């Protein structure tokens, strides 16, 4: 058991709130600060993307006994529903039977987590603007404006869980030997809405992630408990087929009629939602180090903001918490050693899920409508079902296992190299599940294994 500390968590989002619950249950005094009002008392802004919880997130919740509580506000999703331009619909299972991610409303989940944190004894301070932090003494500087008089709040340590534009990280960036990069995508996103039927049921299958893949842009939808769907339109900010081209009702309706014709019946408030809700930006943010002595640590998006195309921003942040608290068992009161081990362990995996997320936009927006890609995935699933010890698909490694992201990325590249050769086989379209294909994959796996073994022994 650690010596109790006074700890401030900056940011009342999902990662910050769950971290606060963990810290409180481990005997620490925990105060959470956020510059925004209490989310339980405000309307949502129309810039949300539904969350998906996978095995990594569930483990963090299960370790503290909250998984059953959260499952009650989620919907299991076991497949993609791919809406093609000709109005046809194809389904692609995520994993083996019984494996599913869970669709969760960000706002509902965040409100629930704050309630659970308060019940555990965490104290929240909303509408508290933190302008600076003294790193060496873990002192927060809070005031009405950046130029007004500030109050000082000193703690034993501070966790920066205040998102991609973190004020805590902003102070750390002004230290020497701190590396930071921010890469904005050319894509933006806008929230749309599919309402429930009059009887409260869903208009389309609630157990699918619905994707309308259209190349360099796409629409997706995830179900909510009230029968509605949160939809997200991803498009370039500028150029052909972009947000800048959709400036009025006529242009918008014509665009959707041409490219998303099957949405007319299910998105009745398209024009209202599109012009009311803001167009938001997407960025990948990386930095290092994540800690300062035994006083400051970044966690979640403050340390590694990623794009949402693998659905792992929250899961990666929750896994930060898992690793942090596993290390507490080893390091005890040695917070300096603990923080160093934490950032060293998590940095390669954070970089890996950032890359996987970036790549997955191409898969979702383009490849899910490509016959060769769908055939490749069918072969992988067929082979994996026959030889589960030889082949686990990349998506399953990332989503339905606790395998480090960096290893999943490496294995995924290795498997894709093999599948590239398999897809060149004659008549693969008709012989995809033949003994010839099966033996080819086994042979290629053995060749790669032999090569890697020789390389390691050199």
C-alpha cells in the first residue's frame, strides 16, 4: 500500500475521472479540476463521436469492479454494416462468435463516471481555469482570466488528463529536451443524427457499426440506448467533395441524394443538423517525456491524442491507467521510478495505436467497398478459424486481446505481407478456401519464422 498523497487530476473527461476513482480507492486524496461546467448540467455541443469499448477498456473497468455498471449503458456491436453506393448492404463480422465491441454515448458515459467518482469520494471543482502549473512543486495556478490574479493550489502530484490541448503539457513543452508534434489531418468531421422510430426502436441494425465508404470521405453511425444513432460525417475540409463545397440546403441535399441515397429515410433532420453542428478537426499529437520527476504525469489524450478510426482513444487511455497501477505494485512509494517505467512502457504502444488509427481510415472509407479487400478478410477469417494458434487477425489483436499495440502493429504488417502473396495466387477468387491456399499460408508462415529465428541468432 502506498503512502497517501494529495493528488490533483486536471480534466474531468473519461480518463481523468476513472484515474481519480483508482487513486481514491488506493487511499489517496483526489481533487479533479476542469475549466468546463459540470457535464451533468449542460446540453451536448453537437461535436460528439460515439465511443466503442473493447477488451482493454473493459479490463481497466473490471479491475476496479465497474464493468457491469458500464455495460448496462452500452450496446454490443459485433460487425460492420457496409452501405454501398448502389444501396446494397454487406456485413463483416469483427471477430469470433460472441466477440463484440460496445457502443457508448460519450456524454452518458462521462456523466456516469463522474457520479461513480463522487460516490467513491473524489471531489470535483468545475469552471476552474488552470493557466499554469509549477512543475517542481505540483502547484496549480487558477484564475478567471490569464491576466487576472491567480490562486495557488499545491499538491503532492498532478496528473494532466486535460486532453489534446492540455495546459499541463503546455507547461512541460517549455522545458528543455521535451519533444512534441501535432499533425492535423486534412479531414474534419460533423455530427449528424438518426432518430428512433415512434415506438423507440432503432431504424437500422443497432448491433452493427454502419459505414458508408466513399473513398476519401465516409459516413458512419453507432447506436444509442434510446433508439437513436449518432452519425459522423468525415470529409476533407477543402477541395472536391469537401465541407467547403456544402454551403446551402440545395447543395447538401443533392450531395446526399447522390452519394448516400439510402439515408434519406433515416436522417430526417439532415439540413438542420448539418448547419447547426460545428465542423471539427482531427489531429494526432505525440510528445515525450510524459512525466516530470515524481510530481507531474500526462495521461490519455494529453500524452497521445489519436484519430478515432480504430475506436481506441478511450481504450488506450484506460490502458494507461491499467499499466500505471500495475507498476504501483512494483514501485510502491518510488513515484519517480514508477513514472519513468510508465512512460517507457506506454510510449511505443501509444505511437503504434496512433499509426493503426490513421491507417484504419483508409480501410473504412475505401477498402471496405473493395471486393479484393473483402476476399482477403474472408480468407484470413477462414484460416484463423482453422488454425487459431497460427493466425489471429490484426483487428482481433488490437480489439479482442491485451497484446501490446506495438506487437499488434508488427504482426499485422507481417501478416499483410503474407496475404499480399496469397492474393496473387491464380484463381484465388474461386479457390480461396482450398487446401492449396491453406498450405501456402502455412508454408509462408514457416518461412518467415525460420528467417526471424536466423536473424535473432546472428
